[in-house]
C-alpha cells in the first residue's frame, strides 16, 4: 500500500527525524522501510522549496542533511512544475473544451473541437459537477448550469456520495489505526533507548506485546528482530496470542516516559486533550497541566525534556525559597524589622510584584522558617518581631474556669443588629483593655469593623469604669453621628457603668459571650498588633501620648488583607467625609 507523507506513519517519521533521531531509527519507529523514509524526506524537501525556503533552510527544517539533497534539487528544476501527470492532456486542450461548451456547444461538439473523445469530455464534466457540489452548490443548480440530464445528475450525485462515504470511512479507519499504533510507537522509542536484552528477556517482552494486542510484525519491529524470529518464539512455546485487551491496572500517580511519548505522538496526529486522556486512561486535566508546564518557547512539547524536568521537580528535599532567592529574603527581613506580619508581607509582595512569581511567598513559609525547628532562610532573632514574640509554635490553651465580678443589665450580642455582621455599614466598633505588668496600668483599644481603623488611649493611672467611660466619651465626641452606632465589648468590669456611657455618647453597647473572643475578632486582632509595640509584662504607663499617637498612625497606615491590602486610614477618612458630602 502506498503510504503518503501526511499519514500517521509519515508524521511520526518526519517528527522523529526533526528531533535528531536519524533516518533508520525513525523509520523503524514509524514502522516503515528506509526507502519510504527517503521518499517522504524528498517530498517534504520539495514542499519547503516551493514555499520559497532555501536549500540550507529546508535541510534545517527537516533536521536532515545528505548529499541526496543535490539530486532532489535537480529534479525540482527539471520537473514540469504544473503538478499535472505526464500522461495528462495539456491544460490548453481542456480550456478549449470549456470555452466551446460554455459558449453553448454540446458535450460531443465541444469534445470534437478540443480533439478528445466523448468519455474524456464527460469525465471533465463530471469533475466540474463534483467540484461545484463540494463548494456548496445544490446538485440541481449545478446540473442546470452544466446542462446535465436528470438521470445522469442522479447517478453522478450517488457516486459522489459513495466516494465521500468511502473517504470518510478510510479516514476514520486511518485515525483509529494511528491511535492504536501510538502505544507501539512509544514502546519502540523506549526500546531504542534501552540496551539490547538477552534471549529470555526478549521472549518475555515479546509475549507481553502480543498479549497487549500488538501484531507479530509490530512486536518484532519493536524488539529489533526479524518477524521470522517471532514465529520461532511462538512455535517454540506452542502458545497462541491472547485477544487484545486494554490494561485494567490503574495508572501510577505520575506520568511515565512512555505516557509522555504517547502524548507527544497523539498531539502531532491532531487529537484533542480529551481524546489523548481517554487513550492514556488519565484525567483530561492531567494532560492539560502536563502540556502547560512543559511546552517550550515555540509551543512544542518535547517528551524527553518534559520527563527530565518532572523528575527534577519531584526531587526532595527542595531548596528553601528564602535560601535560593537572596533578593526575596532581604525584602522579608526588612518588613519583619518593621513589625509587619507574614500575611501582610505576602499580600504586599503580591501587589508590588504582580508578574514576578519569584517574588511571591506564602505566609506559612515565613512562619515555618521562624518557628518550626530546623527552619531555614531567616534568623531566629526575627521571632521577636512577630506579635507573640515566641520562638516556637504554641498550641491554643484551654479556657480557664471560673470568673470574677459580673456586669449587670447587659444586652447580649445575639440582640445586635444583623447589619453589623455584614461589615457593609461603618460606625460599628469593638473595644477592650490591654493591661500592663501586675494589672497596674492599661490602655483602651477601639476598632471599627468595616474600615478596620483602630484607636488606642493610654490609661496610666487606673482603668476603673469611670476612667474608661471618660476616655471613651472623649474619643466618640470627635466623630460624626453616623460613625458611632454600636460598641461591642467583653464582660470586663470596666464596663460596669455602660448605661452612662451609652447615654453620653449615643452608642448602643452590646456584650460578647464569656470566653468567646472570636465574637470580637476585629478588636482581638488589633490588640495583637498593639502588643508588638506594648508587650505583655511591661509598664504601660511610661508611654507618652505622642508615642501612643505615633503607634496608632503607623498601625492605621499599614496595609490590610481584608481591605484588599489598602490602609484603614484611607477607608476611615472616606467614610467620615461621606455624610458631610451627602
């Protein structure tokens, strides 16, 4: 059977030669002889030359250089160049026939004028009829244009449809055969890479190929032996080939080299990702990720390079990112020195370097480098810059039992308006106290839920209910009415006079459940930020009002993840001015 260069075997052969495997190994892998390979190379060379590519460029495109190219070039120069067979009627004769026929002559008269027989004239007429139908012209219209009788038009239309069906069946059969042979092609490429085995291993491999559905000829080509050797193996063992079956064992977690070779082969044949996945027994997303990861700059998928790269990527342990990238490590160290949290550093890097993946870092990577034993990339001295100041991770402690004094006439958090939870409305605050050494000094902290704006008021002398009320009244007095709607506090005794505070400020006060800090999560987060500047176990009364105001400004101008890595100060100022502009 005459194999064309655009067949599956031809595509495999030319691709293999282009990849530098040589003519004979490529012909063996494609399942053809070397003479067929020479013919395909000559046809591909002539096509490239017809496109205006030079001799050297054509050889570079093919990946094949030989003295035979000079002969191919000579054949191209002396050929007719019109693409017609040497026994075909000259093109001028056919043009004369059509000039007479379209002028109104009958088929016989136009044929006699052109000097051709009646059968040749009708063959030209049928070819023109088929061409018009393939262009989309209805058969009746094409027959009317060519003055063809209805009976002849029906016969030609039937023959055309039968020819189209035969062409379609041949194409489907060729595609099915090409896909089935992809396994053999991948096996032959792998066999070419492996050293020649002994007789026992060869016989075992032969029977594996036969039971997988490979023919005797194909199996012998893969093993590099004559097909008579396969016949002697079967006669010696007196066994018959089992029917072809697909392997039912599930594939491994990672793609193998054989699967990657098969992906490249099926991709060259024009199969979709889903069709390739079906042949491999893999998920389509697995094939897509493989192609996305391992295509080169020209969009080519090279299976050998892809397998090598994948093995390097799976190698463990991998180099720590902070050790491998000195520029990234210096940036993280500078931000930690400014008491930035790992999450804030990660978000800032994502916004500052949106297109540079080497400057991306997960917050957990920073935490593990600092707090996990054996962590690499950051010195342990940066642990003091974290909010907790710990050098190791500490699990959550159990809630202590018992409680002290209680606050009377509390309105609990379950009665708080629903719009407070959505954070769509400004003016809803959460408050608490942070205390110094021996509970002798304290600071009042307030945080707005929507804008995440925080306020710290130092209470150097005491933190009784009257002192806390006076500090809160002074803070809320400077705010517009729409920015003081509700205040959520814990059940600390500093809120014993909460009704007086509500009457003085117009703020509705609600209380969280005991031992439920997550109900006031915004304020607890702000307390953690403040503790970086006012650590536990220290005297808080020594801090001046100017220093406290500086800390508040620095915290409110730090970018927040919940705000899209923008600053609370900007949001709070926008919300404060909203009512005045309205």
